[in-house]
C-alpha cells in the first residue's frame, strides 16, 4: 500500500514540475511530519512448523480405590503330587462280630415307689445299639432311661410297670435279644 502511495506522489510531482520549473526545485529539508495512523491489520500468515513436545507435567494424585471385582473362574486341577512314603504297619484290628450277651438277663422284684435296674450287657464289634421294650405294652413315659452300658432304669416304679421287659442288641452283622420279668410288690394292690 505504501508503495502505491509513493508512485502516486511521484507522478503528481512530475506533472507539477513540467508546468512551472520554479516549483520543482529542491528546497531545504523540512521537519519530519507527524507520524501517520497505523494501517489496517494484515491477514494472518501461515502456521509455522510444529515445535518440539513440551516437558511432562507433574504426576497426578492417585484416585480412590475401585470396587472389588467379580470372583475369577477356578483354575484347572493340578497334576497329582508325588506318592508319599509307606506308613508304619498298624496293629492288628479287632475282628468284627455279631452281638452277644455277656451274661443272661435275670428277673427283678422291687417295691412300689423304688427304682428298678435291669442289666443288659451286650458285646460286639462294631459296638451294638441296645434298645428296650415291654411285652404287650410301652415303657413307662418320662420315668425310664437307657444308659450307655445298656441297662434300663425305671424310676418311681408303679404297679402297672409289672411285666416282661425285652432287651435287644443289634449291629450291622445281626442282633440278639433276651427278656426278664419285673415284679412290682405293693402294699395296697388288689390281686
């Protein structure tokens, strides 16, 4: 733009100087004029080449701990381990046997109000389970106990407890049973 203005001024000077030569003589240099207003802003230039990457910023803080994930799928079964050494030979075990009574059952006579104790000693391997029943009736409710030894205890005996009691011992190899008579004596019983 400045170049254009200079060319215009040079042509104008040539026109004036060709008519009257007196006006075109160079005079003493004058004072500098005032500075003109800045021109219009030019169009932006092309972007320059990309610069090198900047420095890394500081490391940020750790975030909060996340929630627990789902349980994983179980892994494959590993190969069997090496065989261990052979153990010491154990003692000879008991031979298995069906139950048998070590002594026969014997009858018992008690007075009314006393405690009756009927003994049933059975043996076997594996250990037998001993149960008691009363022939043609049931055992006295809440007054009888079968001990771990197999004995039957009847407390506070009454006249209706008189009768035949059966002991049965059994395991997986068989069973054995025996009976004994319990006689209850009472002062005021009617015969």
